[in-house]
C-alpha cells in the first residue's frame, strides 16, 4: 500500500478537512460518481442516477428525513482525472462511490477504497479479475464479464466451431475478458487461435492499426471473430471490415455487450449504422419484463429530453443508487452513528503544504459494505441479490441478431440452463439442464444474408496447397505405396481419403509428400510428429490411433478397425476320418461302455427270479441284456410299462437320463469341433508369449515394438524386426520366431497370401486407423463426418473389397471373419459310415447263414434217387430258396420252435 500513499502525498489538493464526529442521522449522505460524461455510458448513467436520486428523496420517510446526494465528477475518460475525482470525494465524506467507468481505474481506485473503507460500486467495470478477495470494498452491481464469456463460449460450441479470433483493446477490461473466454473455450475443446490486440480505445485516432489487424485476420484459417471492445473502437472495426469485404458470406462476427448498448442508445437506429453490421451476433444483459421496468422506460424520454436512448446500463445505474440508498437506510435503522476519522498513516506522512487530513476513513464502512452485499430487492433490472462470491444472482443475456434495418432476438443464455428460446426466468424453477438436446436458438441471418450456418473456417489465403505426408512403405503396399517409384501414391488408405474429400462441401487443394526411402517402412511416430511441428498439414495412410500420437494431433473417425494380434504356425486337427471320436476322451468312452454292462448286470440281478425274459440259458440272457441296452426305444418301452419290476424301472429311468445327457453333450461337442476347425499350436495367445522366453517378431515401423516393451514387459532382446510378409512366413516356418505380433489389417492380408498360419487368441488392443491433422483442426471433424458417410453408403466396404479381399488359401480358425468357416464334408464322417456299413454287412451275413441253415433243415433231400440234369437241379434249388426267403414264417411254427428251443434248454439244465 505504500505506493498508493506516496501517490496521494503528491496529488492531494490542499483543503479544509471535514471530519464528522457524527450525528446519528446526518441531513445529507454524499455519494460520489466518476464517469466520463462525454461518453455513451456516462451520458446514460448520469440521467439514470439523477432519476434514482429524485425517487429516493421523493419519500422523506424512507431515510427518516435525510437526503441522498449524488455528486457527479466528469473524468473525461482520463485515468488521472478519475483518480483526482475519487480523492475529492474522500474529502467530502462520501459514504460510497459509483464507478469508475473502466476496469483500468477500478484496479487502482480499489486500493484507495480498501484503505479508506469506502465501498465502490460499478456496473460498467466488469473485469472478471476484480476479485472481492483482493478488493473487498469493490462491488460489481451488474453481472461480471465472466458470465458474458461463458455465454459466448457456449454459443461457439452450439454452432460447432472450434477456432476463434479475438479482437480487443489492450486494457484490463478487454484483456482479462478475453483471457476468461480462452479458459471457457479450452474446457470445451475449442481455442482462440489468434489474439488481435488494438491500442487503447481512448488513443485510437485513425483506423490504421485496425486495418492492419483485419488484414492479418483475412489471411487466417478461422472465420469466427469475437469483438470485445468499446463503442468508439467497435464502430471503426465494422466500418473497415465492410470495406475489406469481411462482412460477406463465410464470416461470423460476435460482439460483446458494447454493440447492444450502442444500438439501444439510438432510437431509431440510423440505417447507415445498421448496414455495416448486418448478420452480426451480439449480447445484451437480460433484464426481465416487470412493471417497474416498463414504468422507467416510459419515463426515459422525458428524463433525457430525447438526447440519448436508454440502454441496459442505464437500468443498472438506477438500481445501483437504490442499492446504496437501502444500505444507508439499514445503517440508520441499526442505530449506528455515521462518522469519519483521520487516517493515521496519512497524517504521519510529511507532505509539506498538503493537507492529508482531508482524507477520512469511513468508520462504519465495513458495516455499510455488509448491508450492500446483503441487498435483496426488486429493481428495474429484476431481482437484485448478491451470491456469497459477490456475483449477481441468476446472470443471463439476450442474444441478438442484426438483420435488415434493425435487430431480432434469437434466444437467451443463462448461467442456469445455457441457451434457450424461453426467457430464463421461466426456467429458474426447473432443475438446470445443459444437455445438447436442451440447447436451442432461433435461426440466424449471417453476414452475406445466408441462413446456412458458416463452417467457421477456410484454408489460409496464401495460395499454398495442403502438404499431406504419406508413408513410403516397403511392404503391405496394398494399403499405401508409391506408383512405380514416382511421387504418385495409391492404395486402400489413399482411396478412402480421396473418397472422403469428395464428400466435403468445399474443395481441399492438396498434394501428397512421401515420407521414407521406400527400402524399409518408415517410423510412424516421426511421421505423426511432423504434423505437430508443421512440416505436414496432415498424414494419410495406415496410421494407428494410439495414446502416444493422439496427445499431439487430432485423428479422424477410424476408417478401419485395428488392434494387435498374435500369429503363429498351426496344423489342422480335424483332417481325419475318426473326428467323431474327439468329443470324448478314451477314458470317457471306456467308462460309458463299462456302465452299459454294469447296468445290465444290475437289471439281471433284480429281474432274474421274477421275470421270464431274464431266465433261461446264460447265453440267451446275456444276448437279451445286450440287445435291451443297445435299443433305446425298448428302454422307453420297458421303463413305461410293467414289463420289469419297480426297482428295475427306477434303474432304467436313471440310466436313460444319464444316456440322454451324455448324448446331448456329445452332439454339442461334436458340432463345435466339426464346425470350427481345430488348430494345433503351442502358442495360445499373448499370455503364452509373455510367460515364455521364445523370440517374437514384429513389423518394422509398427508401434507393436514399443507396446510389447513398455506395456507387456517383453525384453527387447527377444524381439525380431521383420520387413515383409515373406519374411513373416520364413521366420515362422524355420523357427526364427515362435510368433509375430502385428496389427489386424496387416495380419489379415498376410494370412490371405500365406497358408499354414493363424491368429492365436483374441486381439489384445483395440484401436483403428485414421487420418492425422493438427490439434483442433476443423478439417479433422469434417473428414470424420465424411468417413461416416462412406460407411453408411457402403462405399467404404467397396474400397476394402477392391484392395483387401483376396485369398490364396482356406481360412483358419478366425484368421478372417466368422463367416469364413469351412462347410462340413464327408471326410469328417467316413469312418462312422464305414462302421455302420461293416455292421450292416455282418448282420446280413449272419442272417444269410441263419436262413440258409433253416432252409436246409426244412428241405432235406428225399432218399429215393431221381435223376436230374445238373443244370435243372441247381435252377430248381435256387427258385425254391427264393420262394422260402419270400415266404412269411408261420407264427405257430415260430411259437413251437421257440417252445422247443426252450424245452431243450430246460432239459439240458436239469441235474442228472
């Protein structure tokens, strides 16, 4: 504070000190006001504050007979005179000061206010950096520019822009406001790409500096320009922009509240002033409709005598006087004695003839300040209330579009719910909702008269084509390669890029620049770094989107899925006629067969004494049991009827349940084995590589090398660099490496050409390939939209089929897509068919021998000799046999035969 005291010792004028020891209710309360009365804000504020003074004093009972007196000091836009004015008011024992008009002086005068305990209230010095912690006696009675910049940032996000240019004066208010805008934009992944700084508003005498900055902006990429300045400078900016052709289609101009203040002060607005700003968006502090506001607006012409129109700062000037008046009333009602005392720090200074005792400390200043910040009233600006951080309650802004010969309101912004076409006061009773679907504004007429939202950027106007870096690959040239060693390039990635460029609504002049010598694959990290350093304007090729790269550039939407996978040599396991045996292990087959015999034995024990079917010769009983358990239908029959005992039925049902489960499991397992071909390899996936000590191959230039070292902790000594698909195959076949780790698109192309290899396990990273652009490049966003369009129309798939759909060998276990599975063939089942055929043949052979035996027993040759020729004898015998084969066996004969066989078996079983 010492520098302030030294300053005071030199500039304070001599005068009589007036120290009020204080009556409890003075007749007059002095309030100082520091404004440039020759400025727009000064003129409006002077009229509004005088009107408020009259309204306060018109009711003698309000201050208990005391009067409020506004002492206006004309600072003439001079910082020095503003300082002098503040000191003069301190001599008059002012209880408060309204002003200063600018933030520059607010920073200086706030030190004096802090020292002398005099509250300082301003509705125009709205610099966000004027913190109540640093300046406790400075109070902003209008919303801080922090909220203004937040509203502009949300407008920029709403329209989808990412880069803006800020044009402002080099003063505290403008500079700190633009800093706040930059902070708000950064939180929304947007930025200020260029700050065009103009001299102080008060010193600009010619448009030369303005023209120079506008010319620079013309040659830049961004077409969204934020103008944060004062009415005088703002008028000059748009006049020169009009001359330079910067008010045409493609440009976006957004101004802060200075423009609406200027327009509101003219009634009506002169057409010439509108012509230069058509299509501009601007903001005005929102003041809700109310009876008090309407009454004050109706009085304005009489108050101003038609000299100046009412703007929103006139409303805040009126309410500021009432804030002070209410605080005075609260102070008087509290019974406090109003007094001023000498400042011991000032009186101790040796100032020669300077009478420093004229500067007094307001003894009740802290209490008076407390009443000010606790104000809660309804004013012409709406509800007036301060939050704990001294910000105004519910800050909001009108969003205005300059059109035709006037302007229209397209919506509102509030700190409560963001952008809306509904007045903010209608939303305060609802929970805040800032979702993108809840943000709305009416249509805008942009510069040039267009209703289509400008994209907000163009290519820099310097005649240079975009330099696009392309990897000069030595392998996998289907993705990108040089054409016969020339600078022309082709490949899958190039075709995708060119197709996406054609979908953009504007031309993109560009040229491809090869990166690398073509003898080996280049380092892709270096290639991407060249975008961040400005060597290339973009990179097009098979560039993986990984964490290390996305930190320095912006990628488009992926145009192909990628990810690291493991490739190893494999052999097929299902090229065998005995594939149907694989669902069960040998032990399982043996146990299943054994249980057939065990269950049969159990049934025999249970049924032997009570069931005739299980009696007789042992051989007959064994045949019955085997036949029973090999015939599933008969099991159902026996289990469902009373053919067997209850215990036998229980055992049969349990065994039937087990057989059904085993059969279903066998069927499911066999289906899986034969549908998806089984491969044999010691490498099962990435876990196998991590736990083993085998060597692992990777493609030169791929990020797989660093990933395996940094993320998988595989020793660098185990890694082998390979440069081409042929080297991949050779290294895997001769055992140089046990597996190769590479990106999925490369692997798919490799497997389509070389057989005997397959992907082992799943992809252990998830990424994709995209085109790289500088950070926050709007072209990256537009290209992403174009790539999505290619995907939706199927054009992306057609390009892939053109370059990547080829195969020289059948696919292996997931080496390509899930639709590439091999159809089931006879080779997997001929062993089973052979077994069935053999069984049928043996059964027919047995039956044939049996029927021949029966034929011979029934047709024994007669004893009398009858001479026949051999030919006739053989023919008659064959005919007789065929007739016997076709004859139905007599049921009675069958029964007798069965009984005879039974009796013989019983007789043979009796003891001798």
